[in-house]
């Protein structure tokens, strides 16, 4: 059986699902993507794509398209909440690209999604297909959709996000835990902030009970911000609930004037609660596996959620390519074995940063700041294990060399 005879159904047309489909198509598999929405519309705003993911996207031939809207920050800048003092400034830009062979980008999520969607042949994407359930028959997986359509594939990949139907069918309902953090996000036209003379950086202001992130997106036309603060209770997990600008300003009263100026310049803001999930013990059952937020949703405090989903797709393609039709179940188990430890490590690091970013002023905060000043955690050396990783390499052989 040739690679083209192995059919793969990807459920979910977000960044992870589309990137996986492109990696699988490039490897020669017959891939179909099923997305529940009637149109590809990405909610949210800014997204960071580090070299461990951008190298994979460039390898798919997307470099020129990414450069049209992607912003390349020259450094990451961590600052104190009240006086703006630098806690750590570590290079990105040309230094990171020279070290890792791929650029660091900031995108508007919709821009990145469009690049991926435009690269996918139109006949491979099926909109308006909400998964109702599936049956693994041993030699194929049968998919059922809520509007009555059916499909069959040799492999089913659940890339359907934090509320994954595929995960629910495999492992039952989950129990996410509210972290005690809420986030306001917004997009400010960059020309409104010209007086601030903002550098092209990844900025993170750390303070008691919260932190504030901002950076340019959309080719520099907008400044994306995420303002995270602690709150005791919250019930709903959504990206699209509207917030009040005045409430966000009140939460960051007393912070550096630049923080208030950015928040105050936005026309509208959205609020969402951050929920945490324990790592899954398994991602795969039979001919069905999971990818991205469906199996390793992580807090945004390492900026690795999308990057790890892109890595997933590359590793999945490499495993299926090596093991072939005769070893699909083994290939999916191998994919999980390769990816799960790395994703779990980043989940744990993101969880730890929630505490570290929000330390009240005092001895622990002073120790953290001293450590950042002497041995930063965002330096090229410190992040070599993360940014230098090539997810298409298994057993030391790149997927590109095996073909």
C-alpha cells in the first residue's frame, strides 16, 4: 500500500489541524480536514511562533507568506510593574535566527490561519462538519457528523481544541480547574501609540497578582495586549466574552503609565478565564489520536500552545511515514511517546510561570529578579532545548531525508 492509499481525517480546522494536514499531505498521505464552523474565523488576537515551529512552517514552503504579516521581535523584555525597570532583556531577531536557523514571529491569529488555509488545497477542507461521533472498526474509522454526513478514514486525528469531541469519545468528560486568573485582551492601532515609541519587542511586565504582555502584530499595524490578573472565582471558559476597558484599567491602576496608556487606547476588550488541565495519560486509542489543545492544552505563560500543536503534526507525519499502513497503531503510540513528555514539560513550566510572574513585592520577588538579572531564563542558551528542537526528526533521521 502506498502512502497515498492511507487516508487520514483531521477533525478541526484551527492552526494545529491545518498545520498537521499540511505536514501529512507533504508526506504523501490522503488527508481530509473536517471543521465544524461554516467559515474559518480565528478568534483571539496575538500569537507567538518560535523557531521550533517556524522552521516547520518554512519547510512547508510558507516562509514568504509568513513574512508578509509576521513581525520579528528583536528581543524579549521583562520589566517591573511599577517603575518599568528591566528585569531581563534577551535577544531574539537575528541572534535567535542565527542560533536556531529559523525566525521568531508575532502574528495576528487570523493572519496565521489564513496562511495555512491558503496553502491547503480547497478540496481537502470540509466546512460545516460538526463531529457527532465515530467508530473504530479496527481496519478503518467511521465518522458521523451532526448534519447526517459520514466519512471513513484509516486514521482519525482529533485536533478539535480544548472542548474536543474526539477526546470526549475516547476518554470521557474532563474536569478543567480554574487557575484563579482572568485575562483581558485587545488590539490597539499602532498609530495611536506612536508617542510611546514602542520597540519591536516581546514585552512582559511582572507585578503583584498579575502581568501584562504586549507586542506588535499584523505587519506592525496593531499592538496586541494581554492583561492577566487574579480573581477568586469564574465559571465560563470562552475567548469571546466582552470585557470593559474601564475594568481592565482599574485592575492595573498604579502600574507603569505605559501599561495604562496601551489599555486605554483600545476600542474594545475581551475577557476570558484561564483553566488548567492535568496531562492526559494517553493520547491514542487504536487508529485514533489527538493533537494540540485536544490533548495538551497549556496556560499561555510559555507562549507555546500553537507552536506545540505545529510540532505535533510534524512528528505525527514522520511516525506514520516511517511505520506505514502495517503499523498504524504502533505509529500512533510512538507519536504519543515522542510528543507527550515534551508537551507535559511545557504544561508544567507554563503552570509554574503563573506563580512566578505574579509574585508580590518581597523576598521571593527580589530573589526572582536577581536570578533573571544574572541567569536569565529567556536567553538563547537557556532555550536551546526548546527553540532548537526539530519535531520532524525521529531516531535521528529527518523526515525529509527518509523520502
